[in-house]
C-alpha cells in the first residue's frame, strides 16, 4: 500500500523519486532510482527534519509544515507523515505548488497507514 502511494506520487511531473522514513531515520518504503542510497537519504532527511522541527519550536514559529532543500540539480522536500516523514526528490524546474499539493495528499494517506 505504501509503495502504491509513492508510485502514484512519482507520476507527478518533475518528481524523481520518493521515500518514507521513520523519524528515527530508518527506511520504511521507497520508490527511487537505483543510484540513490535510500538509507543515507532517510538518515539525513530525518536529521534535517528533526533539527528544523526543534528550531521552529525554539523560534516560536509554530508547528513545522515542511522543509525544502534547493540545490543546482533539484529540490528535496520533507513533510511530516505521522510516525514517519515523506521525502520527495525533484528536478530543479518543478511546479512546487502541484508537488506540495500532491505531498499533502500522500502524507495524509501515509498517516492513516503507519
């Protein structure tokens, strides 16, 4: 079921791959190209999300909604998914509004399953 959610999400134009990580950094499910180190991405995404969550709290910014890392070759978006986090890897020139909408839908589905 989780793999289906990721496969559907990956149909969104500009998405290269997606993963679900536990908040402890351990992979739960993934649909990424074979050259992506799933364990490394999950561990780093968990660390980035956890640190950002703590920072938002300390800065009195409220509950963390999402984290986005932009680089020359693409973007990494991370959102809360209940007991885990949803990580999406994109190309650099994507429609962020569409991706955010699809990630919201997917994260709600994931929350109901894990």
